[in-house]
C-alpha cells in the first residue's frame, strides 16, 4: 500500500503531530457543503517549511496524495481526500513573520486566519482587505483565489498576493514574486499558484499587499421594489467610477431570513448594502452620488451613516446571511452557486435564475457581490430527499451554463475543487488541456490534491 | 536546413505577405537598445488568428524559431531573432473587434497601438490607462507585462488584461480568462501568458479592462534641492493613500536635457511631476494634500493646474525625456536600467546608483515611476568606445544586484528578453527551473522566441 508505507515513514518525522484518530480524520474529510465524507488516512501538523518539504518528499517517494488544509471553509470540496492520503493542516504555521509598514506589505504563514491577521494589523493603520465572509486561512484564500465583499474596490487574492513560498510536488522549495510593487522578470508564478488549489504545490508563506485604513468610512443601505432597480443602480455607480468599497445585493428572501436570525427589521425587499472609504469629504461625496443614483432607479429610504455601530451591524448581518438562510430551514444543507458575469448581463442572469428557481419550487435566496457581477443562489436541500437534491444539482448546472452563455464564469470566487470540475471543459475548452499539461509538468505522479481542478489520470 | 524548409512551406500560405528584403529583415532584427543586429530569415504578416496558427504549425513541423513583433519598442531585445527564424509582425492585425462600454471592456487584435486604441475610445468616455511612454502595440505590452506612468493608480498589463486568445507552439488556439471581472475557475493562464514574452505562444487577441475618463484632471510639478526630499514626498503620499494617477521623478540631469530638447525652463534640480484624477473636489483635495507634503520635504514652488495645455506640455516633456537624454549626446546609444524596489528602499537605491554612476564617470540621467519604486538610469554610451560600454554593462550589473539586495527586481517593466537573462537565476533561484519546466511542457522543441526568458537548451 503506497499510502500506508508513506504513513510509516511520516511517523518518525512527526510523532504525535501525525494524527489518525477518527474524529481528526472525519474533520478533515468533511466540508460545509453537500459532499460526502471523504477522510484522509492521516493528518499532518507541520511547524515549518522544511517539515512540509520533508512530508511532501516522503509522499512523493510513496506516490501518496497530499492535500492542504486551512480553515476548512471551502464550499467546493477543495480539502476532501477523495483518493485518501495525507491532509497537511497548517494550523501550527499561523504566524506573522515580518511587517513592513512603510511598504505596506506583510509576510505570513499560510495558517493565519483573516481575522487574526487584521487583529495583528490594527495598531499599524493598515489592513488586509480581502474578505470572503468566512474566517478562512490566508493559505486557503490564496489557493482558491478568494475574493468577497471588498473586491470591487481592493481586488481579490490575485491582486493582493505579492509573493509566495511554495513546496513543490518533489519537495523543492521555491519563492515567487517579491516585495517590489511590480516586476516584469519572467513568468508570473505567483499568479499561477494563486488559484491552483494546492494541485501544483503547497503554499508555505505569503507576502501580502496591505492598504491604509481609510480616514473615514460610511455605510449605506437602500431597499428596492425590484432587483432590476438595485442592479441598474450598481451598474451606474460602477460606470460613473464611484470607488465604492463594498456594494452588496441581498434579495427579499435573504432580508426575511436575516430579520428572523439577527433580529433586524429590514423591509422584505431587495436591498443594496454599501460602504464608502476615503477622506471625510470623499466619503460624503460618494454617498451623495450613490444616493442620487438609487433614487433614479426606484430605491427607497437610502440611509447612510458614519457611525461604526451602524456599519458593524450591517456587515455582521451580511456575513451572517449564509447562516441565517441555513437556519431558515432547520436540518437543510446548501448548494451555493457562484456565477459571475459581465455587469451588463447581471440583471438578466439574476432574473433568469430567479425564474428558474421559482419553476423548480426550491427555496433559494440570492445574494452577491454585485459590483463584480458575482452572485450566489443558496439552494436549500433536504439531503434525504433525492428528488430535491437532483433538482438542485440540475438547477446549479443550468446556472453554470447560463453564466457561460452570458460571457461569464462558473465560479467567481469559490473555486473549482471537486464541485465545479464538470464545467471546466465548457468554460476553458482547450485551455483546460493546457492546465493539464502544466499539472503534469509540475506534478507528474499526480500526488498534489488529486482530482481537483484537473481530472485525475 | 529547418528554417529554409519552413520558409518554402510558408510562401504558398502567405505570398507577398512573407517579406525577405534586406530592409525588412534588418528592421526586424534591430532594436532601440545596444544589441547587435540579429535579423530573422523572413517576416510574416498574418491577417487572422487562423493564419497565425498555420504559420506556427509549419514552423513547428520544421522546428523553425517563431518570434512575435509588435511596434519594435522593446528595450531588452525581445524581438531579436538570435537563432534566426520567422518574425511574425502583427501590423495587419490591428483592429478593435468589440467594445462593451457598459462593462468597460474591449477586445482588440495585438497589433493595435496604445495611441490608436485610445483614439478609438475617445468618444466613449473610457480610456485604457497603461502608458509605457513609447507607442507600443498592445500585444507587445501584454507580452512584456508593460506598465508605466499611470501604474501607481491603474495597475500594469497584469491588472488590465482580462483575457487572451493565444496560438500555442503546436498551433492550437486557446482562449484564457474572459469578460467576468473575476473568476476562480482554475489556473490563471491569462497571467501566465502576460509577461511570457512570446516564449509560450503568440497572443492573437486581447480583452482589456477600460476605465472611465476622470471628470477632472489636474497636474502638478515641484522642484527639490535633493532627490531624497522628492522620494520622501512620494513615500508619504503613497502611505497616506492619496490616489495619485501619476507620480514621476526626473533628476537634475534629465531636467537639463529636456530644457535643451523641448525648450522648457525647469530649474536644473530634481522634480516630481504629478497628475490627479477624480471629481473636481477630489482632484483639488489630492493636490492640496500633496502640496502640503512636498513643502514638508523641502519642495519648492509646487504649481498645480487644471489646464489641459499645462498638463499636455508636462507629459509631452516626460514622454520626450528619453529622446531628450539621447539628444544630449549626439550619436550615443543608451543602456536603460530598470530596477524596482520596495518604496522604503527607493531613496537608498537611487543614492547608491547616483554615487556609482559618478564614480564611473558615465553620463546617466535618472528618472522613474517612483510611486511604484521603479526607476531608470539612462546610461549613455559611445558604442565605439569599448571601455565605456564595458563600464556601463558593469554598472548595470551592479544595479541589478543592488535591486535584489534591497528586496526588489532586476526589471520593473522592461522585461527579461535577451538583456536580463543573466540575472534570472539570481532573482528566482529554483523558481527559474520551474519556469523552464513550464516552457518545456508547452514548447518542447523550443521554437517560441528561443533564448528569451528561458535559456535555450
């Protein structure tokens, strides 16, 4: 057995940092999504890059799968050990290694969480903007090319990772990118590993770009009678170049769910939630501009505030929306779709999806990062009801096809993992074959997170 | 002969669009830099992607080198046919294919020039921001990951190319990326080909991100007694988050050269040249903030203006600076360095470089995109003076080592080409071996722009 001989070789290296209890294995074989439990054969807790390299070399020698594990918040089964093997959990590699406030960059280990990172930064006047909602690990966020509510202003992990240290499939350690703000020195390996989902190597360090905490922040909320009016407002604000820091849509069903879950009193209508960053006067000007836009598109009761408590309440509600929706149907699981389309197609994409959901009879609130053209339908399913599960999967498939028809992508931010593999050919055509060639060049035995992004040979 | 048999096969395909006159060959074997003439064996002028694919397939069959050619403005010998072969000139593939003003994106052929593109966009209220100075082709700009004066605000080609069509080394045609503002669907092939300098394939179409023309634009200029004061001002402005659209340094020698060349009357001191984009009030606020910063750092006579004629004069002068410097020593050639360092190291990098230049006795004005930490020394050489050429090359080498010691890169924006190949090992270590593995996977016979970025086997 290749996997068991790898484990035999790992025991002397890691001692009790190689876990094999059922609870540990099950934890690393589960996910927040609807995928079946697929535990690894062991969980390694390395404490250094050298140790990660040693683990990978042993696994390479024994052709044993290696799967990275961050916070376990992936929605597409990225961490699942579908072919067994070793889950490499970065929980003990979670330190800040170097902060350079003058250059607004920071070097961290991959296990640090988004919230812990920003806690460390609070006193510096700087922050790391990428915010996928979940308290994900930075290594996981880089590996899935995460984005979220602030991407419309600050970009995604693609834009905010300056450099990486990576352990390759043969145990070599490389450094990519660096601390210069730009470089034209050869192939962009940083961007190749960002979004590679651990299939080309394991990220063991990240150099991240930081941003100055804005002098002023204001938030705003506005109800609409129709999603169309909300989306038209978004399009106009983006086209006018208003540098909104967040611009989020929640539909009427989401508003109802958060009212019940968080004790809010939103009208049960579509809403836009916004945030503005800048100087005092810039923040006021942006809010006023957007205030006029939303009125033109039928928005009702645009309220803006510079009070931190109003803002925190608003974004806590937005971050809790997924849990609120799940709580609205106790015992249900969710299939979360992730289409992203050019903004001119967004109203059409959402309207068709809403009609499709209504035809199936599923419960599926819609919310999203509409400034980027990215929206999620939360398809609520009773896992014991096979007809419902099938209907949800079929609907998810139709939405993926719709996104591609509208010049979009099947996954704006959740990644391919295991769940979106079936759409890669449709989205990329021969480009997927090129990805497969790169995978084979860098991981010829297919040990790095097999069965994700690229089909296993 | 592999090359001559390829040419025999190309003649029936291209007819008189396969040029072999000495003037054509010499034109495609020269550069703006100090490299020796290295002409290709023929120049192809394709008119379609299918034709590019047919050319590459023929060259693949005959193992004949294929080198892309845009506007010929590269400074690192990217287009030189150092192993002979076919230069593929995209002059006849220079059309706009599709504009989507609502989504602020555009699809173009690679031969279109930066200025022609912005001329086409003028009526739309949109513009393409990447501005390397030279009127380069968009295909060339993508291939070298170009940036320039506006990158501090709008990013480089890395950030503004949304998708590509590429002809691979075996003639396959792929599409990468797309029109969605973000995607997590697999490996970032777009970013792999941006900056690959034609060594992995030829770009035959680009989808570009556009930006709204700002409501207001103002420019400013300020003299300093020392470069230190200018650089300290830049650092503070960037750290305060002032969204300057351009922030350029020219040193005293550059100011003298442009005075002579463009009939200006700048004091012969270091200067910062700035531009601000935004609403009327935002532009005013930015200019006032920077005005206060420069006074704190000894800046003299900060003048800002919203008049287009003042602005145009300023940037024409900046764009002409390279020619002005060349004209200051008739008959001279230039070696243009391209270090880029973290901004906290910029003053040190420039001061050491200035001292190094003074020690060698070379004439070498310094200017740069200091908001990104990127600066150029224009090393003026008399090509017939071997000692001077050697001194300039040695100085260029010391600057590359200095950039790496200061956590920077040997090339901020000009690319590797032929000229920076010797520094790739020092900058990337084992990462360069990974680049070589990717090159071998996608171009096993090494026909795509051989000898650039990656060493020829």
